[in-house]
């Protein structure tokens, strides 16, 4: 099922799609200094297959393949596995398939993975998620505790909320401004309870106080639509997760998860509200033969 989405970028990916800003951001979070003329090649997946990667940027810089995700909701402990699936698709896109079968050794970029947390809940400044944390315990498989898995992936989770990781914020002014804009949007959302008004007021405030003023001046209308869609997607995820729990569909969840996401995306693209989507899903659940 194809889904027509008018806004494929998030505010985060739109802002940091500029190679110079992306280079500055990478230097800040990676704690490195790179020459200003080192090239940045963005290779983000064009078709979003995973709703969780709505805010992703994948790029190559200085022989490294970096996957960067901005997260505004609760961090999921399965993030390392999601990143493994994602980077496999990036490599599939960037590596010549025929060269894999060549007798000549191929060289692939050094991978690095970052998740920038910007949610409203408290979270540590810096933490690591490992793929190995998800594996079965060695002792339960008859192995020694010292045995290490032959497959590993580490993702560094960095809290970029306003007031957190100030050293990183100092090194990347636009990241600090972005965090301030999101914080102000959430503040107005809590005050007014209206998403559209919250974004509009945040845009006005930040424009007056020289916070992303040039970016907001150029993309103000898009920013509104992108943030509203991001919120809708977060609400949509809660819908299908809640439906799965309530109806006891744990066994069929893995199979139905992708179908559920596609259906929700389709309904969102038709302009339905979250409440209308909930009603539609409840109707289908209560009457399986009815598939509108």
C-alpha cells in the first residue's frame, strides 16, 4: 500500500540537511574537530519504512558512516536492533552488490550511531544502548558468562533538551537553538493545550529572540505542518500499540505491526484525526469481516 506523505522531512532533518550545519553538529556530538572543507555526503533512506526513523539522517564524513536519529518520545530499549536493520538498508543502497562477490576485498565506512533525545521526560545526559543487551543470556544457552556475541552494535544516546549537555550546545549553536525552539513549543503546548497555537506562538517568540529566526522565516509554514505530523505519528504509534494490548494480539503483533503502521499512515494521509482513526480501528476489530 503506497502512502502519500506531503512532508517527508521533520523539523530536525530539514534544519540539518545543510552539510555545513551537519558537519558542525557531528563535530559537537562526536567531540572531534574536522576541517571545514571535509565533504559531507547525505545518504538518508528516501522511503521511510520504519515510523520510528521519521527523524533520521544518514551521512558519510571522513570515512565514517553516521546514522543520526532525533527522538522526541520515550527512548525504546530496542533502538540498537532498529539501527542494525536501518544501517543494513543504507549499506544495501550504497554498496555495489556485485562487489560483494568479488575476490577483491571491499572497504566500507566506519559506522557510528547516535540518538539525540529531546523528549519531555527526564533522561541521562549520555548513555549507551548495545545490541548484545537484547540477546539471550549466555548461561541460559549453555555458554560461559565470558562468551561474547559475534555481533554487536552500540548506539550513543545523547540528551539534547535545553539545559542538558551544555558543552555540546556551545559547540553547535544551531542545535542549542533547535532545542530551545522545541522546549518553547512544549511550554506553549502545556499552557494552551492546542498544538497549532503552540507552534505558532513558539515561532513568534523565537523569531523575536533570534532563535532559528532565519530558518523559521523561510520555513515557518512547513515547520507547523511537520511538527503537527510528527505529533500525529507519535499518537498513531500509541493507537496501534494500545489496540494490540487491549485485544491480546501479542502473538500476531510481529506480523501485523507493519500492516498496522501502513494503515495508520494511509488514514493520516486522508486527513483523518487520531480520534477518527481510533474509531475506524475499533470498528474493524469488533467486526473483522468489515474492512472499509
